[in-house]
C-alpha cells in the first residue's frame, strides 16, 4: 500500500516571512539592474567582462602567470560592483570547447 505524505499547512507568520523575503529579493534585483544601467556601472561591467575574456584566453594559451595576474586585477573591480549591488558570475576557469556548428555550403 502506498503511504500518502501529509501536507503541512503554513502558518500566517510563515507566509508573511516568505513574502517579505521575496520582496527583499525583488528589491535587490531592482537595485542591481539600476546599478548596471548607471553611467559608472557600465564601464565596470565591461572591464570585468574584458578581464574574464582575457583570463580565459590566457588559460587556453597555457599562460597561468597571466591568468593569475588578471584574476588579481578582477578582484577589486568585483568588490566594487558587489558593493553597488550587482551580482557577478564567478570567473570562468578554462572553458571546455563545446560542439561547433558547421557552416552549410
């Protein structure tokens, strides 16, 4: 015989806490979007992306010294963006090449 799981009903306090947490997540997301769109946010984002691409190229080329130097340069920029409220993706380390699309002749 299959045993049914009993459903737990949330209390009003739990529902309120969940909704307040959701409100905070929405506010944080809006602040991050605003920071990215700000005149000072765009150059920082571009700089971090450029450093990520350069570090990836250095890893692919086998230049670990350069990759470490670029990661060290990324750290202060990342900290500033995080203070502005922007969530960053972690730096990619040596991306694996995926399948390539072949051109149709």
